[in-house]
C-alpha cells in the first residue's frame, strides 16, 4: 500500500484528489495539509511514502517545504502538482528534491500511475511539461550554441549513455541489462555522473539530460 499525503491550500482540490485516489486499491490517503509548514509536521508524524505538493500556499510555499522534507526525510518522495502558469517554480522544486511534477488537471489514472512510479524511486514528469522546462533552461535562440552545464564535458561516453537511460526512467538494473554490464558498475557510473554534474540525485541529473541531450543530438545531425 502506498501511503499518500495531500498538500494544497484549497479544500476543493484536496477533496477532489482524495475522492479519485481512494478508488485505487494500492493507494491510501493518510493525511492532508493546507500549507508547507503543516505538511512538514504531518510528514514527521505520518511518514507517508509520497507527498502530493502544491506550489503556492500560505505560511510556507511548496518549494521550501519540498527542500526541508527532502533533507529531513530521505525516504519520503515529493511529487509536485502544478498548473501551466506556475511552471517557472517547477525547476526550483526539482532542485530542492522533488521527484517530479504533474498538472493538476491530468486524468485520474495517469495521476495514480505517476504516484506508483515515484514511489518506486523513478522520476515522473507530466506530459507537455518537459518541453516547457527545456525551453526555460535552454539558452535563448542566438547565433551562439547553448552553453552546457558545468561538468558536462567531463562525462565519459559511457556516462553520457547511462545518463540518457536515467533520463528515460530506467533503473540501475534495467541499465545494466541494456548495456550488458553489472549493476555495481552502473552504480559507480551514476555516482560519478552526480559528482561531475554537481547534482544531488537522479532526478536532477535526469532533468539536465532532458534539457541538453536533445540539443546536442540536433547539433550532430
């Protein structure tokens, strides 16, 4: 059973999410919170598996709450719920430890599937949002090529290969099977990738990969 905490300052949103998610046999709503500070307190007492986190809330916003929860409770995954007019805050939430982000109006079955994906430790990015964040992170269209993130040039060809698979949501076991190497070797490469890119986790590495790999592939065509 996946234990979920709902965090949103609008009662209607929380009630709607609760109604639709309670129909899922493997998902249990263990609590609700209306602001980031209350969310942290609820996480401490309830220890949910996944937190569905709103961005704009009183007392403490969702980005700050995500950062604190990720630092204090490493086993709790945060999945940000957003609208298209809030997407400028999404990158901040991901840098603060969120495992992914979704649109609030996405279909129920997709939301439930996303919760299951995040619970397993995989990154989840809602349809249509990848393009938006890539557009924000990529350099403006000029005669100059987009600048690469620090440490990118230090990645070995194998590390870039693994990073691409990470960006596609592959686990270490799946990467090992795809590349015909041991899972331990994959773990070593992942550690090196995180160090070179100066990021904290696979989610942040996947976002960078989704932002820059397509640009580089287009340049090589």
